[in-house]
């Protein structure tokens, strides 16, 4: 008989060969966990190669989920549980486990050949090297084959392929996940494939029943539902949240969405997501290159549509000239940069937030523009809407920074009410704006110029990248006019500070240290600060969603703490900015491993400074 | 006064038929060199546009960088002066999102064939509904006289003091190779012919590629003299007319015939006989004849075909999805958005 142990939170990592269906099993476990009512955060990790050789370390695909009976902020630092479908999966993940962690292995896969492929000289299940862990050896392949062998039309090879669902069944039993959610999904997914449907259901049930009946697994864990804010939730990753945000902005503004991009990891997923939404009026173009994608979005913006392009690091380099043109044209446009480890091709599948200075300054000449960074996967929705709002209200390109971690990680999202979404009004120019004339660069109180779209009678005008005369927009090389236009463009962007939320501080009385972050460091910084507080430490935390302009109170906030620590996955880009802007002696904690920051690292860094 | 502010006939509801060439002249002072072929092209375009029967506000000129880039400022239409080489991409974004507009992309040989070559070929293969005018003077003008992708081998310029070592592009062959559905060539100094070609291009439902030989009096003067000089043009202009035998010369004494191996040759009609002449068929699905015509002359001092080489109909980008997208955008409202946001597995936390 197994005993049941209560836990506040659990981090599970499921790892196997890239052909083993680990992402699928992880995704199903996530759905069941969400429906069960735990708070959660997930992060996948894929091999860089499309089809790395089976059984090798390079071919390992993993999925991590952190779920809890309270709100959580990151996919977890060190797993408590590892499911390893082969020796390579064990070898490449065992070092990340906490001491005393549970390891469930697919015993069938620990053959001599597979051990050799993973670089093991001896079988780690037998040589005592895993003695600090609790290891369960489950013959998953053979048990799955056995569970499916009587199904007509299912070969033993087909049966073996369902072993990921056997593993999912085992986990579902261990953590008391509702089975109906997974059963319904299997039934939907394989609706037209009778024998395969039956085999997958059988494999899932076999895994679950194995947990229930085998004496091998002697412990079950209970993680109670979290007390989340009331409302309807769904689980979203950053990619989906960004796509939904862009579509929502298109609907609320009435601007048809034209999304143009060139395939690049990890931003391509956004193209895939939006390309499916034709029935919602979304037009996508897979452009011939990054430059074309940016120009297509800008051309659509000139025509009065919501022009959006997306890319990752290297693509930003290529789009820079077009973004500069958009600055000069003063047309709304959104550029999504799903950051990844650089320089150059770098590590395309690995997260790093090192494009901040490029987003701010990476264009020739004086070409300021608003920069926004998403903080969590679900926050990508709000960030996308905010990017469109600023772009349309201020007639400017806006860079929205996301990263490989946010794009692929997921968390529950409290679905907003439609009526609470920000209003976005294109305010197209309808007629003359000065004494019966139309001046395309006559500005409003926000310093935004009129958006007069082709087809509007009487407002034909010409704009371009050449410097323009203030007001008329005619070509001008006049020295004073250039100085004035440069200052007007900068002032317009600076003025956005009046139109954005102030920097909020998660303050603790007596705190003298403020930890400042941006982008995906939100989770680890907040979780790290929380851990410090649980240990009695005093620390404050603040997070920047707008990187340009910075919220109006930023300097005031930073100067009200004795010490400021900036944590980021680059060599200290935000810390450079706050030092330069506010003369604050900010300290820097940086990490450049192609991995997100961990809560434990923040905890350590904060404690060292208290 | 803002030059964009001038009102005209189309605004008062009296229809667009009253537009004249003058309506398309913007207030900005033209600043090309005296004698530049751009003036002639600008005048021909302005003279032709009233024929479209559109309000001038439904017409957009998109340009890149180079002398021709300024074209957008001189047209009293909507205009977008982009960056070097990118006009076809800008125009693509505009044309696919606004099919109600007449979109023209215009640039020089450097802009369209060198830095912007990729966008050009992809706009052509996609058959984007834009009219692309390539003003080919075989030299870089605005940067003051470097070799261009259409400059001849051995061309001595500031950047090639020992002569260019680069084989030039044949722009029409390039466009045909990219799958262009409309390919034509004309010469700046023959306004009637330019207008004829513009008309054919504007009537074509997809992407139209028009090469316009034009003169740069400063850096490559009289490059096309043989084609344009009164004394020599009859002997050098081979005017292609759909459905007619290809003949040229002052007395129409020469023609184009097919050799037994399929290649084309210039023949004396008296020797070859009228029946041997090639009958021009611009609508032929197979582009090989247009390709052969594009290669008929290797240099502009030789007899050179002008006119419409190819005009075939094939699906225009975006047309098949246009109605669905427009209807979808019209129909989508808070209800549909709500359903979208609630897609996938959801769960509710009660208060």
C-alpha cells in the first residue's frame, strides 16, 4: 500500500529521446495540472538538431513543470522528480536534480548499446552512482507493448511508441492528476485512428494502474489546488499569448493585422500561430528575408493596417534600417524580438536577454522609439496590446522584447474581460488640419502626427526617409529644422512616460536593497526575493515593463534605496542604462549560459548583499 | 504651403474623368540634372495616369534610393519614399493589404537589381499586384558614377578604373526567370511608347515588370543613342506587337526569325521571306520565346526589342484569400474575440 505525502510544490522533469514524445507527455500533464487547479509554470528544452541521432545526449528532449498549492513564478530551479526514458536522458539531467530527488527510469532502455551511446561505462542503475536519489526502475517499453499487444492493428512497434503515455499515466497516479482531462485529449487527438486511439488509452491506463497496483511505487504526493484569483484561466505559452494580444489589438482597434516574418528560431512559432488565424482576418506573409518582412509590415502600416513583424536576434540586425525608416515616417508598427543567445548565430534555441541596448540604440542617427519587454509568458498578451497601443497613439515603431524562455514556457493566464482591454483608436486623418490645408507632420498634443491613409480624398501626400520640414513634411536640409525635428521625435517618445504606469515597487519595510529587473527575469527575481523574505531578510523588488521611456518615477525609486542590484541575462545592459540615466551606483548580477536566471541564484545574490 | 494640400476635381464629387496631367504634378521642385531621363519618364507617367480613371488618392508611388527615388515626391498622389532596394517589399505590404489601390514601385537599376534584387524577384514570383518600373541607365547616379549591375563588361567608372569585371544582368531575362507574368521594355525618349507600355502594365492584373532605358547625361550619356537618335532608331528599335510578325527597319526590311535549332536570328525579310518571320505571341504560357527575345541583343548598340515581351494571367497573390480575410475582419467582434481567448482547455476558479 502506498502512503500519501502532502507537498506545497513539486518540480518534475520528463526527459527522453526527441522521438519519445516528451513534449506531448509534458503538455498533457500540464493541462491536467491546470484543470486540477494548481498554479504552474513550464519550460521545454529541445535538442538544437532537427533529428539528432537517437539515444545520444544531443538528442535529449525534456519538459519541466513546476506546480504548487500557491502561486509560483518560475518553472523551478532543481527538479524533485526526473522521468528518464533512456540513459542519455538520465545522464544529461541528473546533475540538475536536488539531492534526494526521485528518479523514474524506463528500465528497458538501459541496454548496453544505449548506455554506450550516452557515454556510460557502467550501468548507473547498478553501480551505486545514484545512491543519493530514490530510483524506480519501471520497464515502461515492455509494459506498454504488453498492454497494447491484444489490440488489433497495433504492432509491437506502434505499442512501444505509446510509452510516453505510460510514463504520463505513472506520473498522473503519483500526483493524483485527473485522468479524464488526458483521456478526453487522447480521444480528440486520435479520433479518426481507431487502433492508435485504443493503444494510447491503453498505455495511459496501464501506467496509471501500474502506480496503483505495483508495490514498487510506495509513495503518492498530494499538491492541493492553489488559491488563484477567481476567474477563467487557460494555460498559455509566450508565443500564444503574444499572438492573442496582437489579434486582440487588431479587433479593438479595427485595424486588420498584417504579420510578415521570415522563419527564424525561436520566433517562427509566432508566424505559425498567426498563420492559422485567417478566419479571424489575420493576414500573414512569409517574406523572402528579414528586411522584406519589416518593409511589408511598414507598407501595410502606410496603408492603414496593423503592420507587425517578428524575429529573433540576427533578424533584428537586418531590420534595423527599416525600423529607422519607420521612425522617420512616424508610422505605427510593432517589431517583436524573441531574443536568443548571441552574438551572431549564437545558440538559437537558448534564451538570453541581451538585445536591450540594440533595441534602444541599434540604428544609425538619432532614432528613438518605445521599447517594451514582456515579463512572463502570460504577460506577453498585455505587452503585445501595449506595444500596439503606443505604436498607434504615437505613430511610431515599437519594439516588443520577448525571449526564447518566455516564448516556450507556459503558465496559467487569467483570461481578461473584453471590455477591460485597452481602447486603441487609429484616429485616421479625415480632412485638412490647418486653414484648409493638410500638413502630414502637424502634431497633436502627444506630438503624434496625423495618419492619413491612401484613398482619403484631399489628403494625398508624400513621405520618406529624407529629413522633413516640420509641419509640411516636405524634404528639408535646413539646419535648424533638422535640430527641431530631431528634438520633436525624441520629445514625442519621452512624453510617453506620462502615459504609462509608474514603476511599482514590491517593498518591504526596512529594505535597503532594491532588486531591479526587466523581461523574463521577473519570475526568478520575485521568487528569489520571496525566499529571502521567508528567511527573514528585507529586500525590495521592482520590474521594468517599459524600457523606453522608463516610467517617470524610476530615478526616484532607485535613489530611495541604499543599494540597487540589477539582475539580467546579459553583461549588464540595464545596469549601464540606470547608471547613465540616474547616476545610481547599481550593482550587476549577470548570467550568460543560455539559461534563465534561477530563483536560487537570486536568493544567494540578495542574501550576500544584506 | 504643404504640397499635399491641394484639392482638385475628384474631391468635389464631380468624378475622376476630369483629371489631367497637371493634377498629378506635385508642388515640390524637381531636382534632377538637366537632361536626365527621369524627367521624360515623370512626364509620361503624369500624362498617362488620368487614363486609370481613379481618384489620384487611390494611387501610390513607392520608391527606393537613387535619383529615381525622388520620383515619389514629384507625383501628386500618395507617395512613400523608402530605403535602398526595398520599394518592392514596401509595395508588397501595401498592395496585399489594400487591393483597392493602384500601387507603383519605381527605382533605378542599382536599387532594383542590386541591393533590392531579392525583393524584386520575389514580388514577381508571388505576382503581387504592383507595377514595377525599373529605370535602367546602366550606372549609379546619386552616388556619382559607379558601375551598376547592368553596366557592360569592361565599363570604366570611378569604382572600376580598370574596367568592370562583372557580367551585367539582363533585367528582362531575370524577370522572366523569376516567373514574372508581365515583362516589358521601353525607352524614355519615346513618350508614346512609354505610355503604351504603361497602359498595358496597368491593365495587367498581377505584377508588371517594366524596364525603361533612360539616359544619364552626367555619368553614362547617350548609352542608348542608337535606340533613340532620329537617324539610327528605326534600324535599332524592334517593336514587339502581339499577333504581328516581328519586323523593323525604316522600310520594315528586317525581321526576327527562328533558326532550326530554336534560337532567334535577325534576317532580311527579302531573303528569308515573310512567312519565316516570328509572329509575336505575348500571351504564350511557355516563357522560352520571351526569354529568347530578351537575349536577342547583347548590347544596346544592336537592334533591340522593345514593347511587351510577355503578358500572361496567373493567380495574383492574395486574391484567393482576399474576400475571406475582409469578411472575417468585418465579422470579428467582441464575441469572436472572447471565443478566441477562451480557446483550448480552460478552467474556472470560483470566488
